[in-house]
C-alpha cells in the first residue's frame, strides 16, 4: 500500500471572522495524498483551494476534522516544525516570497533559520539552485530576475528545507508563458527525479492535465477526483461548476456532439491529433 504524506479527514473550515452562520469554506474534505504523487487541484474562484492548501501545513488548523502530515496531526503544536519541514509551501507572487538581496542568501534563509550548519547549508543551497536550473544566478539580485526565475528561486528556497512534499498555490498565475513552462518543468523534475510529492493549485487546464491526479473543488467540497484523462471527460459537470476543459477535450467533445466517433481522453495535442486523424482516416 502507498503511504500518504498528507491526509485530510472530513476537514471543515470556517474563517473565524466570518461568523458562525457563514457557510463552511471547506465542507468535509477527505483526501489522501500519496507520497511521490503529482496532484493538481482545480476549482472556481472561492471554492476553497487556497484554504485547503493552508490546512496542509498547519498555516491554518481545521475547524472540524483532522489533517495529518506524515501521520502527525497538524493540531499538535509541539510538532509544528516537523510539519513545516515536511510540507513546503510556494505562493502565487514571487515578490512576496523573496527576502534577501542576493539569490543564494535568499535560498539559504529558511534552512539557516532552522539551524542548518554552514557547510550543510552551502551544499543545500547549491543543490537547490541546480535543481531549479538557477545556479549561475547565485550571486545575482533577485529583483532583477524575470517572474519565472524569481518563482524558481522561491521554489529553491523551499527545496533547501528538504521537504518531502511541496504545495504550490497558483505558482504560475503571475508569469508569462515562458516563465510558466520553466516553473512547471522544474516542478515536474522535482517530482520525477527527487520523488518529492507535488500538490499544485492551478487555473490552467494544461497544467492540470499534466498531473497524475486531478482533484476538483466546488463550494468547499471535492466534486471530482481521478486521473486527468478521466476527470476531463466529465465536460458537462465541469462546465456546470464554472470550469472549462482543455482545448483538446473541448474539440473532441464538439466532434462527438456532431456524431463523430472520437475518444474524450486524448488529452495531449499529439493524442488529440492522432484520434481525429484516425476518426477521419
Ligand atoms: N481571510 C479570510 N477571511 C474570511 N474569508 C475568507 C478569507 N480568505 C478567504 N475567504 C473566503 O473563503 C472562501 C474560499 O477562499 P479561498 O481563497 O480558499 O478560495 P480559492 O479557491 O483559493 O479561490 P481563488 O481561485 O480566487 O484563489 C471564499 O469565499 C473567500 O471569500
Ligand atoms: Mg486561491
């Protein structure tokens, strides 16, 4: 059996300032994130994605239910450091995550605060920068870098903590297409080569399509959970909760409505082209 690195059990959440009659922002979320997996979370604005992310490393504690990180209850205050070391968090705006004036100092910041010794620290910073493909910028000023590069520095800063899981909340939302691809490729490499579990929240269907598992949220509930190929076939359901499907699936869906026999699970452009070619061949 695969091991869960994060487990949420019937998690309910209400913001304290919202009042007792405010609707639950998370309403019974039970998810088990397998160690080593690459999970994408999709959902309309306000569906509770960021709130869920923040419940995954004890930034927030659930109002009801339980979250376990590597088996540790996130409500266990005495083990907060372990929890934060196990699950690292990357946010949308790279500018808010950069704390130093030199790239390598920025990457060193969190592990140094954790008390990692200088020699180890050097090693970790070098490795983290190499992993995100930013070694040659070690001595540069972060504010002069592009958005995508800054976000990779932010990811390196998290990686230098040697987490087993990273949760990224719309890490590409502020980036141009090149920066987006760079960041996505970096995240994929961390997952495939280092076995780091990835949970990525995104509004981009093409990013979600690259995950091993896709979780769809609506009004604080998980309404779909499965392989992207399977979840994206539920075109009507997704449309009903304000989401679109990838262009490939949209096209295949239209063809099917015209009575053309194509599969709905040809997600990549190559697969989609091949499926259409076959249908007309
Ligand atoms: N600090 C807060 N205090 C009170 N309510 C909040 C707070 N943060 C978020 N909310 C509310 O909780 C709900 C879920 O918000 P959340 O940010 O988790 O959604 P989201 O899925 O991440 O949305 P988006 O796609 O816009 O990032 C929304 O209705 C939002 O208005
Ligand atoms: Mg959000």
